[in-house]
C-alpha cells in the first residue's frame, strides 16, 4: 500500500440553511483532519436548477453542474455532510447528484466517499445516510463504511451563536473517522 503525501478532499453539504449544523460540521472538519488531508468546500449546490432532461439535451449541462463534476473528478475523495429530510436525502442534494449522474466520464466512479450527518434527534441522520449509500452504489463510488459519524442532538454540540463544534466527543470521533478515511483512500486508490 502506498500513501499519498497530500489528500485533496472536497466537502459537499446537503443543507442550504444559513444556520445549518451540517454546514457547521463541514466547516469544522479541516481542523480535525490528519495533517496530510486538506478539506475544502466544493461548489455550492443550491444554484443548480432542477434536473430536466430537456435542458440537458437542449442547452447541455449548466455551468454549476460542470464545475461540481470537475471538482469531484479532481479530488482524492469526497465528504458529504447532510441532514435528513423526511427519512431521506434532501432534495437539493439529490438534484445535484441526479445532474452529476448524467455527466460523461462519471465523476463518482471509483471515488472514495465519506458520509456524515447531524440531526436534532437521536438517530443523527442514519436513514439519510442509508439512502445516500444506495445512490452512491449506483454511481459506482467507493463508499467508506466505518467508523460512521451520526451526530444526534446537534443543537447541544455546537455553540448557539458561532456554530463552532464544541462537543469534544464529536470532535474526537469525527477526527478518527477522517484518519480512517485517509487510510481507506490509500487502500482503494493503490
């Protein structure tokens, strides 16, 4: 097994809400990552129009989709941090994945993907992660499995004013997942 000196990771958030705990978790990850891992936010998915095959076949892919696909392609791995809406994947995230799924040279094919979620409830977004794993399987991604990060009672884990991740147990566990994800990328990319 050969490990890369540096890992370029793109983070995607499935929430558009300004005060999103999921986005707050994504912003906390660079400080929790192993030294050789750089985590940057990928292109925003909120501006991607609803998927429409007529638009794809007529005008082609919107620039926001092309930018997202290219960011995924060039990254060593992807971290998706998302809330759970109605026991599943938020529509804005599903829409972005629907668009990217139609791009030639599938960006997610054999791409290491790590999932995280935050919720106000105790399950921490587990049902969303289950559905998202199914979508990733269809796209041919290499989905990292364990340890999993489900942050329950999110409103108790972040500073109410700054949204900084203050819960030490969550910080420690997310850091362990990122270290294991780095090792996973080495294994599946060798």
